[in-house]
């Protein structure tokens, strides 16, 4: 077919642009990844599915989420847990609709913006709270399979996308687990190691470990 050298410049540009787009899509498919929107902070989320690597990473994540520093604020009931033995909070505060307590017993009454000096005194954070009543995000009693499925489900995780989940590892209240105040044990790995495992889990597909038979 003869080439029409009289094509308008605009038409030629559109055609060239379309060929470039098709080439880019073809390259992405060959590489086998899914690119998400540009990140707002720490890292981008480019998913390359690998179920074995994903499950292995989540089991590391799970060990942190089951530690008292995480689970005490993700109880199965409406009273937060306390201490390394996960006993009910001695003052029996209630979750409340927004997770910040009810009536005069608000979390912020005792949990100040920073840790209170002294052993076993209230840890602090400007945003101290439980998950809200309509999105409780329970960790207590969850198997690895159940917890991974819950975290990846927007209907249960606060409507978070995988990209937002990636960013959540740097949330101030999450990071506070590694600065819990005197007399409390730390999570079983450093925050940097946790972020690495969390990121690997999400970037390899966010797979859940197999359910117990």
C-alpha cells in the first residue's frame, strides 16, 4: 500500500502516539507486572505475583501483628488489651463509634501526644485510638489465612487500596509500636525489617497462607 506523504502533521502525531502506547502496553504485558498509580510517599507498588514469596513474607508480618504492641489495639471485643500478656485494659475503656472512647473516658485523656515518663505508664501518640466500631480490624484470634484475607479486603480494611496499605506501614501509630515506653517488649523484628516483609507481601500479590484443614 503506498504511503500518503500528504497526511496532516496532527494525524501523523496521533498515529505515532498510538503505536507508542501499544508498544508500552506490550512491554508491560511481557514483563508480567501491573503498575499502580504513582505513590504519594515512600515507595511505589508494582505487583509481580509470586504466591510462595508472598506467603513467606506474610508469615513474618503475622508475627509482628500478633505481638502485644499491635494486637492490644486490635482486640476481638470493644475493650483494648494491655500488657505483654494481653489482659483487658484495667480501666475498661470502651471503643466508641470513632475508636477514641466514650463519654468522659476518652483515650486521649491518658494517652498524651508522647510517652509518659516512667515504667508501665501510658504510651503516647497524637492519634491514639482503636479502629472505629464500623471497621474493627480484629487481629485477636485470627489465623494467618484469616488475617491476610481481612487486610486485603477493602470492605474490612478501611477501604484501603494496595497502594494505601503499602503506605500504612509508615503510619505514626504503627511506628509507635517500636517506641512503646518503658517496661514493654518490642515487636519481634525491627520496623525496617517489618516494612521490608510488608512490602514484599504486597508487591508479590498479597496472598494469604493456606487455611487450616
